[in-house]
C-alpha cells in the first residue's frame, strides 16, 4: 500500500505524510538498511550487554561476600559459646538450679520478688516447711530441749510483739545444735522450721563455691540478701564445721574471704532488731568450729546420747505402727542398748522386722503339702522377742571396734 492510498482513506494520515516526523522515520529506516549503520547498532547493543553483565557480576560478588560474612559470624558465635561452656562446665547445672529455684519460689507462695543471678542459685536450696514429714511428735526423749527451742526459736517468729519492748529478750540470730551423730539434730531443725512457719533455706556449701575469683563472695552475700527478701527466714547449715571451721594461716585465700564475708553480713543481721532471720547450725564437732562463729551463736543446745528412759520413748515412737508381740519387753531392751543413738535404735527395730520376712520366705520354700495348701493365706507374723535378740546381737557384733565416742572437751567461745 503506497502513500497515496493511505492518504485517500484518512485526512489525518495525509497531514502526517507531509510532516517532519514522517521524513525522519523514512530516513531512519533508510539508514538502517545501510551495513555500516547496522554494525554501529550491534556494537551499541554489545556495549549494553557488557554493562548488564558487569552489573550482574558485581551483584553476585556482593551476595557471595555477604553470605560468607554471615557464615563466618555464625561459626564464630557458636565457637565462642562452646568455648565459654567448656571453660565453665557447671553452666548447665546453674541453669537447672535457677529453674528449680523459680519453681520453689512459686511453690512457697513468693511472687513479684525480683532476684539476682546469685540469689537464684541460693534459692535452689529453699525447702517448703509444710512438705517436711517431721514434727515434734517424731522426736522422743528430748522434751526439755524441745521446750527450750520453742521458747528461744519458735516463739519469736510466732509472736514477735512479745519481744518488742526490751532489747534483752530479743531472739538470737544464731543457734547451734551439737552432739554425737544420729541423735536427732537434723530432725529438730526440720521440726523447728515447720513449727516456726518461716522460709527454710537448707544451705549447701557447694552452692556457695565457684571456680571464678570473687564469685563465691557474691554468693555468700546473696544468702543474706535472699533471706532478707523472704523473711522470716531460717538458714540451716548442717555440718557447719566443714564450712566455718577454725581459720588458720594455711587456709586458702578464697576460703578465708568467703568466711570473712559470711561473718560480716551475719553481723549486719545482729545489728538490725527488725530483721527476722536466724541461722541454725548443726555439728558433731563443735571444737572445730571457728571461735568467732561460736560467738555469733549464743544459743547452744547439746543433743547427747539418750538415756534408758529416752531410748524407751524413741523405740515406742518407732514401733508405734508396727505389729509387735505383747511379750516384747521394750524397757529391758532399752536398758541393754547403752551407747545407742536414735539412728541405732531405728536400725535395731528395722533388723528385727526383717527377721519375720526371712521366716516368711523360708515357709514359702517348704515342700510340705499342707504348707503348700495354706501358702495363699500365709501372713507375716508379729515381731517377737527373738527377733529383737538376734538384731541386738548382730548390731553389737558390728559395733565392735567401731564404737564412736563424742569428744568431751570444753568449747571456748572467745
């Protein structure tokens, strides 16, 4: 179709044919047919493609560099984390202790109390007093000691208003239970915590020690700061001689600093009359406890070996719910167990109860037909005198050469 035909159909196209734009378009297509112009356009296209390719290469380099840096940072992070955990192998135990402490705080009804990292480590030693299955009824033969503890320790927590008028009758900040092992010191501490209705921290020495310099002192401080936040509080230290033993020049620097820090904060409690915190210690070696610690524990209770009357009361408590024959003479047995502590008497009763199980097993193994018929209805017999005799002979035989005697020597307070 020529220009004349286009113009015959539309006046607009006719005017376009006579314009400069139409002339330029004709010139462009005429030059495009020229070989030299085509080569120029190809070169121009190649240059454009080269620029696009260079830009893509630059983007790829930037992307690869970024990925490399990200991978390097991730590797460095995990490497440093592994190295820190390797340097402190107790990190996992610390986290578990903190989680356990948070659960215990909720269990004893403590909320909205912000604790530091060190206080959380100490809080893992918290014990719910109501969960203790020990009461004064379980302690036999120590009526006088229990009465004194009720007056000295429990009453100040229960009726504090009675002690507000005088500085002389203020409750002590430290109480020491000492005596031979197995005589009920720990049981008294548990019963005291339950009766007083106070928060009970069963302080473990291992929770105070840390491999890093200065951390142990911070934990010693956290014991008292936590107790203040949770007061009224009883801090119980079993075997206190292993932690606060007499200081000498051969002590390690870190151990000496922990003891000094502990005593310093303890003095802070003694100077604050409104502080409801008491430290309760138990030991069977009071002569090894530091004299400065003994001075801070003015109330001392000796829990000695029970006498015959006390041993009779203890055995009656132990055998209260056990099937015992009426012919068993516990009074005679108590008189023959000189030197036995409460734990020994419990072991004596346990051994006697074991013998009736042994007789039951022997009866079960019999081949007699009549016994075989009654096997289904056979019951354990009661504990009799023979059982106690055999148990007593067994224990006396085992105690030969291992008899423990409590050191009888005076303990100087200062």
